[in-house]
């Protein structure tokens, strides 16, 4: 199990989206903007099939997160994840484990839908999306996957992308 190139690109886009919107931390909303900016992925495909316009979703998210001034690019290394974005990222890894799949954008979207106290999760659920529906879609799009629990070191390696220099598993 690994983070796909798709998800790595989305994470980098999420950081850039946080900076573009003037935020010094990557929130769940920025993770969603990263998914939308990537565009060619299973999460955007799902949103479109669910009848949502990626442009309309982006517009709603931007209304929520835009600040007056963007963050300068030379400050990128100081832009980290909020606790809720870390939680959603960890949940995406767990979704992938349950599906027996590498971590993909659809797992991150599922995790974002399942963040009950966050605006992003509330917004996605208000659009008719929830974890059950996304899991069903994900299962149909990769039916031959078998779930197997990865070793603790593998989980730690995956999480280390989000939690720099911390040993999460032990």
C-alpha cells in the first residue's frame, strides 16, 4: 500500500491552495480544493457522477476560505496541516486499507465527508454525499481489491507524509 502520485500531487496542490487563499495552514477545505485542482481523479469523477459541478463546489469552498492576501511562495515550508486536515488524511489512509487499495483521491473525499464537526464535511453532506455512498462507488470502481491490514511500519510510513518527523505508530 502506498500514496499514489495522484494523492501526492493533490497534497502539494492543497498547500498551494492554502497559500493562494491566504491561509497559513492546510484545512480540509484546502484538501478539497487540491482534489478539484487536480481534476483528473476518482474523486472529481465521483462528484461529477453525483451531479455536482466541480466549479460550483470550488466556488463554495473559496467563499469560505479566502483571505485578503495570499501567502508568499517563499513561506511554503511554514504552511502545515491543521489538526482536522491531519485527521482527514489519516482517515483517507484507513479508507484505503479497508478497500485494500493504494491511497487515492476517492479515499480522501470519503474522509472529508466523514468529518462531522468541520464545514467541509457538512457542506459535502448537504450536497447528498456521505461515506456510505462513496464507499459503494469506490467498491464498484475497483471490485477485485482484497483488504489486508498493512504492517505498522507501512502505516507509519504513509502517515509520515503528513506528520513530519513524528513516529505515529509506536
